[in-house]
C-alpha cells in the first residue's frame, strides 16, 4: 500500500498480542488481521480470498523449514504473515498488506483515506422507504443483510429514521404490528435470511388478519447460490406468499426505487404486509447513474369513498323509522369516531364497541355502552337484546363479539369483502366510514323519532358498577382479584395513554373491568397471539417518537406471566433505548385461560403451571424499574411509581387465577 495520504489508527497496545499470535483489529472501518511474528507486527486484509474467512481468528503455524504461515480458520488456506502471499507466491491469491508502526503508546496501522461512499441500490431503496414515511425500523443486523443495514444506518445518520435492535425477530414483527395498528402507517422489520426471516411469521400474520400495514425486509443468500440449498437458504418467496400481500425479490436488474414504492403502497393502501427479499450480493450494487429515490407523490388517492345512493337511501330510511337504534363500532371505525358519536347524539343511541375497538368512545361518555361479547359488559349485551336496529360501523362480525343476526342491520365498511362476511345483513353499505356517518347525520335533518335511551343507559351502568364494586373485596388468600387490579389501573392510567393488552384471562378481565377514558387500546385481535403486548408496546413507544399525533403519550402494556415470558428478553431492548413503557404483569404462575378451558371441556388440568422468576427483580437486573404487589393497599402506589418512572418499568402483581 502506498505511503501517501495515510491515516494512522491505533489498533492495539504492545502487550495485547503475544509473539506468534494473530488477532482481528479495526482501523477506521477496515477489518485487519494483525500478526506478531519474529518480534515484528504485520497487518493484512482480514478476509480470506477463498470464502471470506476471518483470518484474525486463525492461527500462526511454523513449518519444518522454519517458515511461518497464517492459516485461515475456515478451510486452512495459508498466507505468509509478513508478505500476505500464499505458498508458491501467487500474488493473485495474496492479501493486501498495510503499513504498521510501533509507537510508545501502541501499534498503529496506516489506512488510505476512504473513497467517498458510492450510492448503492439499497441506498436508493432506503431513501424511497423514508420518503413514504417509514421512519421506524425494528430488526437484527446479520451477515446476509449487512449492505441493506448500512443503507438504513445512513438514513438514520441523516435523521430520517430510527432503528431499534431487538433480541428476537418475532418481537420486531409484533412491534411493527403494534405501530401499524396505532398509526395506520407501516414500520419496517429487518432480518437475515433463513431463521431470521421465518421468525417474523407470527407477528406478520397478526398484522395481516387485523389489517395493519407492515413492511418486512429480509436478507437472502447470494443470487448465484439460490436453489441448491445454501447455508440458511429458505425459499422466502414461497414462505411469505400466504402472509404478504406484496412480496418480491430485489434483483440486479430490478427497478429498485419502484419496487420499494410498490411495497410501501401495498402496505399502506391495502392495510397489509408487504415484503422485499434482498439477496446479499445485490445489496451493495452501485446504483445506476442518475438513479433517484421515489416517493408517494401522485401515487395514492384520498380514501374518501361516498356510499352508493341506493344503499345510502335505504339505510337512511331504515334509521329514520327506528325507535331503539344502537350503534356498534369496530376497530375499522377508529378514525371516524367524531362523526359516529355526532350521529349517536342525534339518534340518542347507545354506542357499543367490539373488544378491538375498546376505548374508541370513553366509557364515561353518556352514550357509551361498553364492550360487546365475551370480553364485554352486561350493559352492551342488554342494549343489543333490546334494540330494533343495529348500525354497524367498521366491524368484522367475529364470533368473539357475537353481533346477533336476528335484528335488522345496516353495515357500513370501506372493504366490500367485509360486508355480509358471515351472514346476510339488511343493508350493506360500501363507503368510507366517517363520510357515510356524516352523510347519514346530515340527511336526518332535525330531530328523529328515536327514543332517548340515555337514562336507561345510565341505570344499566349503575347496576354493573355496583356489581364490580361488590367483587373488589373477593379474597381467597391466593393473590389479588382482577376487578381490584383493573379498578386501580382505570384511575391510574392517563386519559391519553396507549395500552397494549395480551391474550388470556388478563385480557378478558381488562375488557370487563377496565373503564376507558379515551385511552387507545391495542391487541392481537383475530390471531389472538400470546406474547403480543410488550413488543406491541415497543412499537407504540416508537410511534410516540416519530409521529406527531402520539408524542408525549404514555405507553402501558398488560399481560399475564405466560405472555410476558414469551418475549421477556425484549425488556433489555426497552432499557437500551430507554423506552418509557409501564408493563402491568398479572402473575398467577399458570396459563389460567387454558386451565379454565381444560376444566370446561371436562379434561384434567395438565401442564399449565409455570415456574417464574421474580419479575420485579428481573426488571431491576435489566436496568429498569421493578415493583412487586402482593397486597391490595400496594396497588395505587405501585402504579404511581411505575408511571412516573421515565423509562421501562414492570409492576408485577400476584393474582388469584380463579378471581378473574
């Protein structure tokens, strides 16, 4: 290497590398194999020309003729540590050598100034991604995504995205799902080929079935070795085909910015999973001269679909004749609640929600009737039974909710396939939900003939709240009861908090007892995946950092001990990035919901018991805050301390598995 324009980097102390040894060192961004042979130090390129083996992890061996050789640890290729030449001196398979200086304070290696970064195809694609508003990435950097990871690093360096390194790729997918459910915008998850990519699957399916936008970026083996079964090769195109609305492999000849644009557009417009596969050798290809990033300009229309006149007129006619209408809102109506509540006030109609829509109308609103269904309240059930018309906005009619088909139903949705999905409805109305609700309200000029159900609603809440209070003192000496826990949490959590809930008895109890005052609730709806809550809370917290609508909002997650145990390693991730998340952990040392199902099915309870650590102590060991609650009088103080803590915290509550 020329001695001109060298930058000298201290790579080791003189005591670090004994005689006859080799070590990997880094000078700037250059990885080197540093050797100490015959009292001198030498440095060569760390990659073996055979398959890129790390020479710094090899060994120094001396032949019978006294010649020293640096042997590659992978396949045994040899190099003269002083010259970099292999046996026989063939320079075309030799190593680049770097000048070394031994100074008083250590060993220095001279490196020429780095050439300006040459824009790669993944640089163009990463910039396109941020242009589409994808500003949070959860993932794990690994050997088959390094070129793509560097492109993301450069975008982070420019302030265009934030990257969060997780401990398990499944958590990355759940975090992106939580982010998408909250914001309606995609976050991205980054993985390597093979097992890294396949680890995403559960979280991707969670996003897909709940219609949350998500972008998956997976590494892949080199194009030239696709097919025979290279190390960590999985047919990702086939593996992701069922879950991804859009899935494409990035090739040398692809229109790279257009591929990323199509992926982002599919995620956003279709509210679905989009997937791009990046073979290792494509990631660092130089971009073509003049190649530019793309963006959403002129590519996406406003989602303001007005309903067809015939269906709309029929819906208005039916509504105007109703005496006891009710409104049921699902998760699909989350962005249209102002218009729906205005319509409810005109009709004096109770507003029931599906479990996924909990919190979309505050439970203290005069027309709120709470959650309908298995995770719901008797208030909601009463009004569904007593109504003469159901106006359903953005609901999917799951069996968990149990909307009766025996009543006249007007169903409004932007997705035509959702209309009458499981059974016929009286009037299916295809239109954007907020637009349709507003038009119905405007068309129903003046007062309607419907009864004022407000007083009856207040009476039903009075009955249910008295019932809940009666359960607060339930105590079998085996832990706190759920009514008590969620009564305390209802008063402790800020009105504008984001709450991610898990799956299990804790979820049913949350739906039944927690009274929302406007908090945004996230859950694994149709998939019902245990372990969702804490990673989803990580995604929600990321949204509070890069989405103006959510800045400053507190993030809370709720799970049982079984759910938290699935991704408890991610608490370390939360500590690393100082994520302000309060996790409420109901610990009954059991998969309580499964025990209940075994008993209900007249099976013996089997293998549902859990051996747990002290989770509060675990939180402290990770560097967060941990509080353990074993008595009712400790609840309020524990919640107050954890919510006030600026960083990740766990409130571990010992609960009775039977008192849910």
